[in-house]
C-alpha cells in the first residue's frame, strides 16, 4: 500500500520540477540582453559624430580656448580642411586610410563631411553630415545627419532638431547590418557662455527605430532626457525604453549623472549592469 501511494507523489514532484525548469528556461530566454550591446554601441557611434563635427567647426572658426587640447578628439588623428568657396561651406574631417587611435580610445579611419549654412548658434542654421568610407573600431559606419537650429526654447536654451539615418556593418561575423533612424532634439543647457568646449552639457530627447542584423525591428523612446557632458566619453544619465518586435521591453538607464561607463538594463523586473562601449 505504501509503495502504491508513493508513485503518484513521485510523479507529481517530477511534473512540478519539469514545469519549473521550463519556466526558468523561458525566463532566461526573455532576459537575454545581448542586443543591448548593439544598441549602446550604435548610440555611442552616432552621438560621437555630432561631437566630432562640432569640434571641427569650432576649430575652423578658432573658437577653442587654451586648455581645450586636453579633450580634443581630432588633433592627433584627423586633418581638417575648410572650403569657404562652396555654398553651403564644407568641412572635411579626414582620419586617413589606416586606423588611428583617437583620444577616446577608439580607432577611426575614413572621412566625415560637414556642410553648413549660417552660424552654429543662429536660428535656422543648418548642418548636414555624411560619411565617406568611415570606420570606428573596424565597424563600417554609413550615415547622414541633418541638423537644424530651432532657436531658443522656453528656458532660453539653444536647441537643434537632428534627423539621423545610418547603417553599421559590424566587423564581427554577424550576418546582416544594423540600421538606424532617429529624430532627436538636442538642448544646450550648460557652457554656452564660454568658448571652453568641455564644460558644455546637452540634453537629448526624442525617439527612433532600428533593425538588428537578425532582422528584428526595435523601437526606442527616450522617457527621461539623456544627458551628455562633453567632458565625459559616455552618457551620464537618462532612460530609454527599448521595445523589440517579439521580445519583452528593455529599460536602459544611463545613471545618476556620474561619469562612468556603466549602465543598467531592466527586463521583466530583473536588472543587469552593462559596460558601455
């Protein structure tokens, strides 16, 4: 009798273990955050394009003060030329045909072309940025960025509308390309009163979408403005809601304002720490 009663108990126990194991595997699958590395890398690459273009523009016009050399990206790697005859004017940033190690620790080669009309701070001024055989850490980056100065907002801060389209062909063995589209507003909240560039601070808002190398589409919304201090290589705060087409929502949090290369990602109530590129 005891043996007969034992079998149902064993069966129920095994069934519970099987169900628990299956749920655990499903949970582990939905909490895969490897895609966030692609998103963070793309975000960093496309944001740096603005920083590089602005640095070249200010360098051409002689806007740098002494002390700025400690933070500049371009002087050790890039040759900057300025065509003042063409309209709009054209700035060419040439990193050369072979990799050069820039001061932010990234290798670059190829060219960034910046055409502009009007002064950087003038309402309505436009700046268009394109690439020509441009590589970052051997990742081939093809992009266009259209930037329009939209004047001052209700806080008296200068703002720009930036529409970006790009493709990253990764140097790794990933099949397919990473494509990017974003519509952002950039607000200059600190540092306008000085020519010392590295005290500048911007807030970035907006949304966008990407398609990963595996074909998965992803939408992104900045739910708390991203803060960019030019004195820091990484975003220092801000929250982005990332929604893949067939997986759970990810919430990417860049932190509380401290300059470091770590952020957190929350999926299904579980939070992970990631290292930013």
